[in-house]
C-alpha cells in the first residue's frame, strides 16, 4: 500500500502535541518540528521504506525562518508520489491565552510583544496554510482525549486512506456558531416546541418532541431536501480528499428542533453508508427556555 503522509500544523497551543501522540498510538512514524526543506528527503525515505505504512510530521511556526519554506515544500509534495493531507489545529484566542497561562510557557512569537499580539500574528502568518488544509479542527471545546479520539477515528490504519466521516452538530444560534462547521443549516423557521407547555422542558431526544417537530409538512419537506442535498454534496467532499465534514444544524437554543434534525439526518446518512458522528453541542445547557 502506498505510504501516507499527514502534516500536522496550526496555532501554538491548539493541541499539536496531543495530535502527534494520537498518530504515534495509531502506528504512524512521527517526526516533530521538521524543517520544511527536509520534506522531500523525508518523503523519499518513507516511500522507499517497506516497513513504514504511514508517517506524520509536525511543522509549525517554531521552525522560525525555515518555516517560510513551507509553501515550496507543499508544492513539491503536490507533484510527489506520496499522498499527503494537512491537519490544521486552531482554537479561540481566549482559550489559547488561558492555556498558555496554565502551562506557564512562552509563545514562539512572544519575544518583545504581548501574548495576545503573538497569537494574532501567528494566526495571520498561517492563514494561507489553513486554506490549504484538508482538515481544520477547532479544539476550543475539546479535551485532549476528545481530540485524540477524533483523530484516531479518522486516521486509523488498515484501509486505503483516512476514513471519511460526517459529523452532525446541533447547536443554538444564541450560543454562537460552531467554528469548525463546513455547512450550516438554520431550522428556526419551524414551529417551536418552546410554546407547547408539556414539551418546553424536554429535548429533541424525547420522542414527544421529535413527533411534534416532524408532524408539520414543512419540517418533513425540509428534512427530505437537506438529506438530498447532503447525499449530493458529501461525495464531492470525499472526492476532494476531506476526511471529515462537519454539518451544523441550528435552532434558537440548540435543545429541540436542531436536535431532532441532527438525529434524523444522522440516521439517514448512516443508512446511505456514511460513517456518522452526532453531537448535540448545547444540549447540556440548563436553559430550555428557547429552542
């Protein structure tokens, strides 16, 4: 089988260390902080090594002046026989600041400037690289274990390439958009269970709420159209080489309508043969007043 190469990059403090540990556990040959100029030699090495099934590299801003050669290295890989993918890790500014404070470590670009300015500078430098990434993971709300589990599910060895996965996320618009969503759908136009006394304090996981939401022709028609749209779009993402597509469905509070739709879309896509993960981001929030 042709060796696979995964390049792990992204913002400092966003979880690159946990990511490379995940790849090590999966059996990848891993190298941290490799200068981009050495990528051709490394790619040639793994191509000629029958015992190396796959490899993972961490390349980031720590490379200093050498990091400027990243674009040239990626352009070379585009013409090389080694298939590769880029995993870009990021997190919200507040989360990165908190992590650096807890770790008591300096940001690679912090010399002579404030931490927040260093984070913003790095985000700007990496903007183009983020655009080339096959997978962007926002780790703001992920624990180290959750990050490792997500990468393990996507990049386990044994197949012809990283497994393709659809992640369906229900959310509430009043709590903000999921930052790593590839597609976002709004179902706030549907009748709201909040205005039904016996349903107000239930969630979309309750059969009574599901039945109420789906009793309306508009909901059934919307579900069918979204299912058809995803069945058309997802193969396009897969053909492009994206290992993970995050589809977000939102209502007001993320408790009722969006949960019903995420659950039902998940079932439909699984029946169609897709590997599906359903997450209800805001279901744990105590306020069921709006949905």
